[in-house]
């Protein structure tokens, strides 16, 4: 399990054809923390205190330890990045190009904050994923911040608002590890099915 590299264009993407699972969501939703928890490698993906630090497509190679050969792909987030408009639009083009043209893409992990209602950006992304018929699972992060009853209520709400066409809506916590096993199983299943996108 290691960092493969960062890419600003398709020229820097892996060429071995291994399945890829892309992580996308708001800039402050906890993508890096979740990647580290899934891989079981603290510090694998750099966690920043400042949202919007991911500005390239970052690839992490997993193999062994119960994992099939695959890449976890950290995509630039949306919502809070403090950068010039032209630069943000460049990230958007990069993400869109990756999601629509990347043949090894097996699954998208759509991260949202379990504590809050979906934002306009979240709803837009859901509509976009549905329109392009991309396979995705909704991972509701920071679920440990909620009590059991509130977590169940939030999950039900997300299933109705964002998860209507998702493969699953999974509350997860990078801090406590809750929900991580279930998300790992979902990722493994998608990575083992090369035709998952069709």
C-alpha cells in the first residue's frame, strides 16, 4: 500500500489497467482521513487543516492484505477551496475528464458530512453522477459525532436525497473505524468486477 503519484493530466495516470476507486466530495469532508483509514496506513494521504489542498489527481496503490490490486484515487474537492476562479475551473475540468474518460474506474465513493444536510454542491454532484450513470456509494463521514438515533435519521435522509441510485449509503468514521469494514467490502466487490461501470 503506497502512494503511486499525482497527475495534472491523463499523461500521469497509471497505465497498468488495475481497477480504480475515486473519492470525491466537498473540500472539508475528510477524504484524506477516510483514505488512510481504509488503507490502514496512517499518513498515507496527507491530511490538511486547510480545505482545498488537493489540487491534482492522487493515486494510491493497494495490493495484498486482503485487497485485490487497485488504486484509490483522491480527486480535488469542491466548495471551500481558496483559489482563483480560473484555477478552480481547471480542477473541475480535470475531475470531469477523469470521471468520464477513465476506463479502469470501477466505483465512485461520494463523501458527505453525516452531521449536515446535503449542500447544493452535493445535490449537483449526485445529479451529475446519475446523469452519466457512474456507479457510486455514498459515504457519510464523521458519523461518530452523532448519537445512534440521529445517525439512523441522517442515514435515512441521505438514502432519500442522495442515495436513491447509490449502491449503498454507509455512515463511516475514520476516527473510530465504524463502517470502514463495510465500505472496504463494497470497494473490493467493485474492484473485482471489471464491468461494474457498464
